[in-house]
C-alpha cells in the first residue's frame, strides 16, 4: 500500500479528503506552515478515527517522514522546488498544477526525474 503525504492542508484539502477514505493508499503525513489549516484537517481526521497521520509545519521534517509519494498542493510557484527535493529523497511526486514557472525550473525538475 502506498504511503502518501500531502504538502498543503488548504489547497490540498480535496486530495486529503479523498485519501482519508481511499483504501488503496494510506495518508500518512500532512504539512502546512499555516497552523489553522493544519489543525482543521487534524480535527477532521480525528473525528474519522484516523489517528496514524503525522502533522508538520516544517517541510524539512515532513520530507523525513516514511512515505512513498507526495502530493504538492502548496503555492504553485514553488512546486518545482519542492518536487525536486521530494524526488531527490526518493519519493514519487504529484503536482496539483503545472510545476514549472521557468525554463531553469523545468531543467532542474527533468534532471531530478
């Protein structure tokens, strides 16, 4: 079973909602620097009896969590930067939007893949 983390508790809310009920993968971690959004999804998970999800407000700590894949639902202008970090950490990446803003980001992302 894939262990998936979501970066972005606000923009990633729809993906979090799906993963909370999806039985073919496990939502293992959520990261957001905006604490109210993180608290909202934590409360939702607790109400659903999902107590095995870890919550982070720091990406570097989130990146160390044992997971197979990360859904990037953070600021669109930052997707390439975070995707490269996740790929280099050995994770699969799904970006909710086009990940690159510049050609330099595209080259760095391609090289990481």
